[in-house]
C-alpha cells in the first residue's frame, strides 16, 4: 500500500535526479556558510523539570489540509520564543506543505533559536541546502532512507556542523538509526498507513533509546497532559506543529507545554 510518504518521496527523488549541481562545490559553499546554533545542545541544556519544545512553523499538511496558510514566519517565531520554545522547526516543502526556504530564513532571522529544516532529505545536496539556507539541523526519516544513506547523510551533517534529527516509527527503525550513529532521535507517533496517532508508540520505542541519545516525541502532542505523560516516560523534548499554529495563542500554547515537566513525577 502506498502511503503519503511514498508519494512525497517519489516527488523529491525525481527532483533530486535532475539536480546537476556539483556536490563538492555545494559542500565547500555550505561549510563556509554554516553558522550553526547548536540544536541538540539547546535541548540538552534545558533545566530539569522543563520540556524542550521544538515549535513548528507549518502552513498546511497532506492529511489535514490548510492549517495557517497566511501565517507570518517571523511573527510566529517571536511568539514561540516568547512562550519559551527551545528550538524551531520550519517546513520548507512547497508542494505538499506550502513551506519554503524563505519561511525558514524569515523565522531564523527573527529569533536566536536553533532551527530544524523540516523536509524530505533524499540526497546529499539536500543536507548542503539546509546549511546554505541557514538551518541548524536537518531531518532524516528512517523510513525514507536505506542504511547507507542514513550513515552518509549523518556524516555529512556532522561535517557541516549541523545536527540531524533521525525520525523513526518503530523499534526496527530505531536500531537502524542507532547503528548509523544518530545521537538525536525523534519518535513519530503517527502511523504512516492509517495516519492515526498511537500515543503508546513514543513510550514503547523511547524505552529502547540508550542513555546519551536525545529523544524527541513527534505528532499527537496537543495538551500539557500529553507532554507531561511523555516527560514522565523519559522524553525531554517534543516537536509540535498543528496544535500550535491553530491555537490562536501560540506563545501561550508553547508555555503550557514547556511547563509540563513539572506536572507529574519524573521518570528515572
């Protein structure tokens, strides 16, 4: 069965196949341009009892349609920062999410927070492009990449000074990204086939993430109670998009999630 991810990846791989830019030239340019702010370190440095919120700037989604198509990335970034966000995530996929490189540059230029380029990385040039547009981290989706690509893209991101968020959906994918050397892992709670959110997925997979690897829960985090349950399961970061951009008070919504670490008992 084809998933929305399969269709999006087919598009991105087709685009990458027509890219004739020299990878060596791009790597040189990206290495000179990159001035990373330390995405993973920002998460690690947050005080105990607080949840690191990676607040996402997202105009639309394939499954939900339009969310906030007219948002101002700079204004949203400032609201997120005022609410206590640790990092930003910005969609740059135009065809499926309505994002753009301009959105990322606008958001990053408005605040000092580290920024993840949220897109579908299928080619080493995509990693270089992330650095060239000013991103501090790149997304690597395990379901979209083979073992060689995972390893190569992680190495390239490191060479350019970027962090890489390795996204997994199950235990098998977790083993793959750990074998490739990932030190920042996102557990996506949304099923790729049904689009349904499995709130036990992050806790189940997260329990197998070793110490020293930062863990991020993705999708299905809407309330302070959602985030508190994840905090008590050992997560210290959540990536949240839809509920923030549609909240009417993004700063307040972020603040509630940040405070979720003090809502219950702390996992040992």
